[in-house]
């Protein structure tokens, strides 16, 4: 059988150097060297303003006239317009004496105004903090937002509109200036965003820009948090530019043609805010802000945008690609436009199930006669995030690849796992105002301890790189003393359950058996045979649903080799993961530890056989 035909994609790093050390430790780095990157993304922005002042930097559809209506036409912001307004905002920040000690906190979804506030902070050398919008708009206790305000001590808080008024009233100190694009906060004075944009620019802006070094703090990005409050990861200007330089070397496609992105990934997260936002600035690209999301309520907006805007590269999380794969089966306009010039797909954040992969390939071959390479890798907030990237088009679920130039990996045996650790110019110096947590996160050689476990894709060919082997902290022992490797089990269950399972939480700590709690996709309703408005508690225990998962658990049991990789019982959860409790991130990825903590009663009932809808294997 002939090999599949892929649209051409060059891979920048295909060979590595490996050095063995004592106690099974080894060090891995790319053969490619990393040229010295710019000091700041501001240098790149200034360059593009000179080269292409009238090119669109960012665009977003106009807000709907009334609630429930679709967003309107695209509103464009050119490089020259963005530069002029951002310099005025930088002056306003300088006038207020803002700094890393008194940063700008941004309460906003992705927007043109959010982008200008971020650029203004970068130009002024003032740190900014993009806070997760659900901390303000979904949370009821504002616990995490309180934590951000206490830890960062902001000098100014920006919010897009009055939807954030309650959160501001509850969490923002009385002596902290509030800036709004529109609306107001009852009982509290605020500054109009337009006033910042009208600030007269003085030579102080250029002086502040010239004072920026690679060690100057650019922003604080908060981790999602598990059972603890989130940590503020220090992101320096040098980290951001080094990582963009690394990405360009690992992914040469970014430098070959004018870059066009359409993207929903939130800027308070490193994937959207560093990886993609920074990519556009670094390469002089155009970013169309997608107000959709991979949820039943909002995915229609994403599909609408993809029918109109043809990206050159496209980034998403597995749930987003699943929605696109399902739509492309019947949506001719979506297939035609999305596939017209895209050179690369890239997913991160969770495992991509093989049926989704297969469906995407089928639609691509039908439309353009070839496949688009689906790439992936490994990174984290603490690495800016890009760290490891695949080496060839034949990517399989779990493949990670090799380190990006300039970053060294340290592979350390821990029990029966191997942890990967990072050291390089893209790695954070630590957590803001958390010296103990910082010290605990680095080893004696200065490598950041990721907690991710890896294996070689092919032990006989190290140049293929690494594959994912789960999170060390997620793995646990059964009562028999046998270790359970959580990552591979999750991937197997998701693949076997497609398209009805979004994610899986593995249970069984200190028990004799492994269990699983499943978060379903909306497709489960169609499987249940119940009416569309049936409560989820009835859907997850419907006979067709239980029969399907009985077949899944039986099939998985046939390939199990022992109690540590055999799912003995599972249940499907009626309630979605809770953002307030830290069970889910903005990207939609599941926090295993938080789910286990907050759903302990379900775990107990599952293993005691009293959880409604528990599915058990038919053979011992």
C-alpha cells in the first residue's frame, strides 16, 4: 500500500544530540543552534510598522447590535494604527508609574482593545496580567480573581465593559484605577479607554522602550491551578522572543508566506497569548479574532469564520478539531475555504483521538487530494510555551518529537517513569512572589521539573524523538502496589469511546481496581434515544448509553495485561467540569486532581458499586 500524500511541510529540526550521564539520566538537545533573538517583541512590532504600516495587524467582527444576534463585519486594525494607539497607552502607563510591582491587570476576552493594552504595556516595559475572563464572569465567589489581585497588587485594572462590574466591585482595591471601554461600575469612578489612546506621547516612551532588557518582566500568566490557587509565572521579554525564534526554526512554515491566523484561544493562556499572539507580532502576520469556541453554543461562530477566512496555519485543541472534523463531512464551503491554503494543523492541550484524525484526513483527501500534516509537541506556561516539536508528517497520537533549538532536555528516571525537564532561554525564572514554589520547581542543575513523563518513540532511532507517557503526578498505585499509568489509559478510553467522550478521569488510588469517570460530548444525547431536553442525569444512565460503554469496557479488557491497565468499572458524569473548582481550564482541558478532589463522593460510590449507571466488565 502506498504512503499517504501530504501537502508539503518542512520540519526544521530532525536530528538531536544525546549525552548519557550517571543513574540513567540523559541530556538531549537539537543539533541546530539558536541565533541571538531580539531583545523584545517591541522591536519586531516596530519593524513591521515601518515595512507594512497599512497591513491588517488584527481584526474582529463588530459586536452585535442586540443580544442574540450574530456579530457583524470585520473591524480591522492596521500595524500603523496599533502602533500609534499602543504608544499613547504606553505613555499613560508611564505617567502613572506602573511597573512589575504595580502591573496592569486585564479583564477581557480577546479583543482589539485587549491587544492594544498588551502592546502598550510591552512598549512601556510595564508588566501586565491577562486574567481568565471566567474568573470574573462565571465564578460566584471570585476566589481566584481575589488571589490575582492580592498577589500582583495592580496599579491599573482594565475591563472591556460593564459585564465585569461585579467582579471589579468585589476584588479591585479602592485605590486602584479602573479603565473601561464602555459602561461603568456603580459607585466607582473610572477612566475611559479612549482617554488612554489620546494621551500625548513624549520622548519618555522611547526612553522606556530603550531601557527594556531580556530580563525585563513582560507579563504574568497564571497556571490553571489544581488543588491549590494558581501561580503567577514570570514571562520576561527575552523568554518571549527566544521562544518565537525557536518556533521559527522548528516550524519553518511560519517564515515562508505571509502569516494568517484565525484563532479563539484565550490570551490569558500561554497557547493563545504567547504562542499565537506573539507569533503574529514576530512574523508580521494578521490575526483574525474568533469569538467562537469548541462548545455547542459557540462552535457555529468558529465554523462561520473558517468559511470566510482561510488561515495559512491553524491551531486548536482536540475538541475544536473534533467539531471541525464533524462539520467538514457535509459542509462543502468549510472544506473548500479552510483547506485552500492551510499548510499545517497543530493541536495541543489534550490527546487527539484517532477517529477525529481519520475523519479530518478523509475530508482533506476528498477535497484537495492530499492530507494536511497534523503536528503537535509539548510545552507549558513555564516554557513560553513551545518546547518540543515533531520531526516528520507521520505523526501518531502521543508523539511529541525533539527539543527546539536552544532548549536542553534532561530525562530523569523516577520510579518506572522518565520525567522530562527543561533548561533554556525560553524557560521562566520562577513564580512571582513565591520563592518556595520556585525553588521546588528547579533541580540542582537549573532544569525546570515539568512533571511530564516521556518515552522514546523508537529506542533504535533517537532522532524521531519522544512520545508522551502521562503526568507523573497523575499516576498512582493500586492497593497491590502496582503503578497505574494514567495518560495512556485516558487516551485508550477516549479513542475507544469516540465520539461520545470528551475526557476521562482515572480513579483507583489505594484500591484493588482501576475505575474511570467520563465527561461526555453532546453527541451522547443522540445515542441515548431520549428527547433533546432530557436531563443529563437520565441521558448518562439510559440503556443504549450503558450498553455502548459496556461494549467499550469489554473491548478494552481484552487487551489489558493486568489490574494496572484494565478498567474494571466506569461511569459517565452528568455534570460538566466546574471552572470555579478548577476542574477545567479555559482551553477545556481537564484537571485530573481537582476532579478527583471535588467528586470524591462519586469516586467512592463508583468503587463501592452504588454509583448509578456504573458499567462493569463481564469477565473477571
